[in-house]
C-alpha cells in the first residue's frame, strides 16, 4: 500500500494541473509553472500538445490560445515578443519597422525585433537581433515605435521605399503628434551609431527641438555628410 502512494499523488497532481491548463486561455506556460515531478510534467505537456490543447513554442515554453478545427491558434506576435524579450528599448527593426511606420509596403516573412541586450533565440515567427551596445535605449525607456524610428533612421537605404521627402515628413509627424517622444530619442541617441546620431540630430532640429540637438553626440563630418544626404533640406 505504501509503495503506491507516490503514484496516486502523481496522478492526482497531473489531473489537477491538466484541468488548470485546460481552463486557461491566451496564456503562456513554462515547464516550471506546473506542479509535480519533472517526468510527470513533461508527459502532461507532451500529451496536451498531441491532443491539440497546447502549442509548443520552443523548448520549455507552450501557448494555450483558442482551439479551432485547424488546431491551437499561435500566440500573437506582440505577445510572443513581450514574453521572450520583455522590457523597454525592445522594438521593430528592418522591413518590420519600416512597414510599421508606413515607410514601406513590404511585409517581411518574419517580424524582426531589435533587443538592447543579448538577443534570445529566434523563433519561427520572430527574428531577434542584438543591439547590446545601445544600452541608452533601456535607460530612456523607449517604446517599440520609438525603437522603430531609430532603426529606420539607420536602415533608411535598405528598408525605406518611399521618397526621402515623404519619409522625412513621416518622421516629423511622429514627433509632432507625440507618438514618439523627442526627449527620449535624444537620451537614447547617446549610444547610437554615428549614422543614426547624424540623422537624429537633423530630425530633432527639423521638428523644432533644437534644444535637444546638442544632447546627441555629433559624429565626424564625413559620417554626418554621408548620413544626411537623404535628408530633404526644404521639408
């Protein structure tokens, strides 16, 4: 009798945890979120994935969304990004950023996300890139759209498909509308590469924030000349 007690407890624990998982919706689950012996937890998760009640995202991470005839719905991109790379200073990069800011109509196959630290391993729907040296983005508390502006200023030639005048007007519109905070961009600019700093200084001046221009370190003349050749002088 005594030898069967642990097995009985394991079954009760597994049944309780199974019910808890099945009662959740739009929720991430980690292996360590579940009670019971490791082997029991692994078996329970594998069983629920096989039954279509959970979606395996990556090692140790699962998603309980909405079940349909086609299976368990995947986690929304924003939710997945927040789960894998939480905190300020994280945001879109590349074509993903340009599309978000309406600077390109191209829709990337995967969301590209810049992380101001060592980037987590990419997943099927999200590609993470490291921006470990740009720590001022964290101190400035940048929002995703503010990160997208800095990333687009850097990748202008590669990612932006609208005319320079239209792109510049869009950047200024984001600042004037308050969607992007000029003081936060300026604070983050201290650890940005020279090309971004040159374009950011020009943008702050064009947006009427000349008081912030001097707070962004000025790059050398050659970098400034090359970076601002796309900046419309009359817009």
